[in-house]
C-alpha cells in the first residue's frame, strides 16, 4: 500500500512563529504536492515538486516555502505564521501515472 | 480557465437514493478527471477517474458521466448507503497539476 505520512495531525502555533510541516512517502514517487483545504474553497495547491531540489509555485504560494532534499520527503515552511494560515494542510505524492495519494492532513491553528 | 466548478455544495439523500454531483470546466487541455472521497479526519482518496475519450465509467456503485462537448462531468452513486456519507471532490488534470472543485458534502440518511 502506498503510504503518505505527515509529521503531525494537529498543531497549534503562535503568530510570527516559523512552522515546519513534514511529509514522507514510501513509494519512490517523483512528484509531491502541498495543498491547503478550507471549507467552501476545496483544495488549493501551494507548492509542488517534480524532483529532488526542484520546486514550483502553485496557486497560493505567498507566505510559504518548501524544501525537498530527499526524494521521499517534502517539507512545507511557514516563515512567519499568521492567523490566516490556520487551515488543514494536505500532502500528496504521485508517480508518473495519474493517481495521486494523499496523507491524512495536518490541522494547523495559528493563534 | 483553470477552475473546476462543483455543485451542489451539500446534498442529503435517503438510503437507496442516487445522489448526483456535477462539475464543469473551461480548459480543454484537461486530460484526466478524477473524483476523490474524503471521510472526516482523513485525506482524500481516489474513488474513480475518467479520460475525456470515454463518455461513461462504472466502478461498483459509482459512475462517472462525461460530456466533452458541454465540458461537464458528474458522479452518480447508485443505491447509496450511510457509509457513503463523505465529502466528494471532482478534479481535472492539466499541466501536471490537479485542479479541484470546492467539494460536496453528502449525507445519506438511514
């Protein structure tokens, strides 16, 4: 079974803190993605990566950065967390086929 | 042009009913149309998908109908069960990325 794991299920951070969200996949997939999910807005793509050390901006990259030093790991970084970044964050991975696999999500609250 | 419009936002049906969720798109470059199912506390999981050269695809109780000329596609759930209660997302793939609809929360009452 494909497995995408995320480091935390729930996270509470203060405004201004630097936040790291970690994602690991065990299927040797080339492509990895970070989305945020908000009620009524669906899933919006923040960043994606199609290879180690490669990254591409998605639809809403402002306030976020990413890191992919190893093929299996893709990190999302909030440089200075703000309350409008309170959301559910979903990581996904995909091979060269079309199917995309999601992790369980991290619910981040910024106070 | 990169949007996928999904309706309705929420849907309540009785057990055995046939809920239908609709999606529409503009970008003719989209080449793959999956539906994802998400239960509370879980990430979305692929349910069923279709390519634009096919007008219908069935997998068990789930059917996608695809109308290329109208740029619309829909999900039908036959003989719906309470266990089908979840949020459903349509999506379309273009330029290596999936574009998601806003989701439909389905409740199947016993």
